[in-house]
């Protein structure tokens, strides 16, 4: 009975041992989930994997030898990394800010996941994230240093490709791979990228303004030509209607038509010149900015150039253009005024010549009516002017106001010349009148003999004696 009990116990122990062995082997058989990498390390791993320190499985299952081997899992969960890169130097030594978001994870490629097993096995998620961030920071600075700022700002795809290629190589060394790159708004400390955007916007606006101005110029020129044709036709009709009596008006109308045509041509020329100057100013501005972009080795020097020199040059060109246009306008206005003044003076000269011609014809007719005797003709003219001469003689004392005259006469008789004081006063008053012959002589005329002869030196005394008598 004892033997039977011992045998039974032995069988039970044997069964339990086999069961424990089976359970132990079952527990050492590990299956790898799809979101993890199974890393097996320990005895015989190096010889099986040609010198590798660990065996990596993505998917499937493997048996882990007890005591001799062990295992761990690498998590394949994507790791987001925010890179706030500030002040990275571009190819022109302009500091650029390129905030970006990278997504990395453990690589499942053969040969790369073994690197992950060697370098990040045992690290938590945050430690892996910090390791990847350091690698990405360095590679982004290297990539940005090889690209000009215009290419960084304009060609995002090339920037992402260059960053991906540079970062991917370094991440593979630690068993990681780059899943996604998202570059956010790119800025620079000097404001150069903003200036590029403003330049593009200004170029588009200026192109639109030039097209509008060209259309407006075409409409204005057409309108000016139509108005010119209309005014020329009206002036021609009026000239035909009043050709006999309004020759001067016809000339003025033709002059106005010519002036309007010249003004229209001047307006067209000024508009074209303004557009050419504007295009030249834009071209010079772009040339200056392009030269500044090539010479931006020093940030402060570039900032001063972009903010002071370039605007000053543009303003200078604008002022010169406006001054030239204003000078041209003033010159044409003055030319029109001079032409008008010349026509007026010519008309006045023609009128004066006509008057003098008519007077000469009148004098010739007067001499002919006097039997071609110039003396008779002059007498007729003097006779015509005689009332005017007498009137001039009377004017000598016309303005004298005599309200009251007091003459003191002592009544003792005549003075030394035989005259009384009263007679002497009246004689002097009458003698103050200019003689008629003297007035005519001062006027350039000689009176005929039948009007009397000029007084001699003794005649005034005779007349005075006659007056006193």
C-alpha cells in the first residue's frame, strides 16, 4: 500500500512538474503587438544576428529562453515635438525665426530598430522626446544656413525636404524616424521677410494702377481729339458765315483750335512722361532693394539702408518727376499767353497803320482840293484849328478866381506913365493873356497876315495908352 501511495505521489509530482514546465515555457513565449517592437537580448543573440546586441521583432512572436535571455518592448507611439527655433542664421547672415512642429517615432526598418534597441531602450517617452529635439535643433540650423532667405520664405516644400533629409539621417542613428514636419510662419528680426511681402503687394498695386492710368489716358486722348475736331469744325463754319466782316475772329478761332490741339498733345506727353518716370522710379527702387539684398552681411547696415536710403531715393525721384511735369506745364501756358499777346499786338499795329493811312489819304485830298497849293491847305487847317487856339488862350486866366479887387487910387492924377492906378491894374490884367500868334507859334503853326502880325517892342505901350485913353 505504501508503494502504491509513493507511486501516486510520484505521478502527481511528475504531472505537476510537467505542467509547471509547460506553463513556464508558455509564459516565456512572447507575442509582439503591432504598436510595439519586441527587443530580445541575452545569450546567443549576437551569433544569431551577426554580432547584433539584440534581436528586434515587429509583429510575430518569439520564445525567450529562461535565465539566458530577457526582453523589453519599444513603444511605437508617435512623439510630437515643438521646435521654437529663434535667430537661426540664413545664407545671407540674416537671423530667421522658424517655429515648427515635428512628429517622430521608433523606426520599424531593419537595421534602424536595432539602433533604437541599443540607444533608447529603457528611456521613457519624455527622454526620447528631448533626445530628438536636440538632434532636430542642430540639423535645422545647418539646413537654414545653406539656404537664402528668399528661398526659405517662398519655397516651403524645398525647406521641408531639406530639413527632412538632414534630420532623417541623424534620427536613424538613434533608431528614430521622421513622421511629419509642419513649418509655421517664418519671420526675421530685421523685418526683411515683411519687406518682401510689402514689395510684392506694392508691385501688384503699381501694375494695376499703371493699367488703369493707361486706359484713362486713352479715353482722355480720344475725348480731347473729338473735342478738338468739334471745335475746329464749329470755328470753320463760323468763319465761312462771317468771312467778310470778322476776319480777326476767324484768326482768333484758328489760334484757339491750334492752342487746344497743343494743350491736348502736351497733356498726352506729360501723362506719358509721368508714367515713364514712375516706371523708372519703380525700376530704380527694385534695383536698389535687390542690391541691398545682396549686400546684407550686417543686419544694422541693411536695416539703415532699407529704412532710410531707399525711401529717400524714391521720394527724390517722385519730387524730380513732379517738378519736371510742373515746369513743362508752366512753359506751355506761358507760350500760349505769348502767342495770344503777339496776335493782339499785330492787330493793334494793323489798326494804327490803317488810321495813319486814312489820315494821309485825307491830307492828300485836302491838298488836291486847294489846287495843290500847300499854303492854302495849311490855311484851311489853321482855320479849322483856330477855335481850339483861342480856347487855349482863354484858359490862361480861366482858372483864376477873383472874388474882390481893391485898387487904392489917391486921386492925385496919373502916374509916371500917364496912367491912373486903376488903369494900370486893368492894363496889366489884359496883358497877362498870351498873344494869339505866340500860342500858335508854340503849337508849331504860323498864322496868316490877315489875322494880324506879332506885336513889336513898342506896340504894347501903344495899346496900353489906347486902353488908358
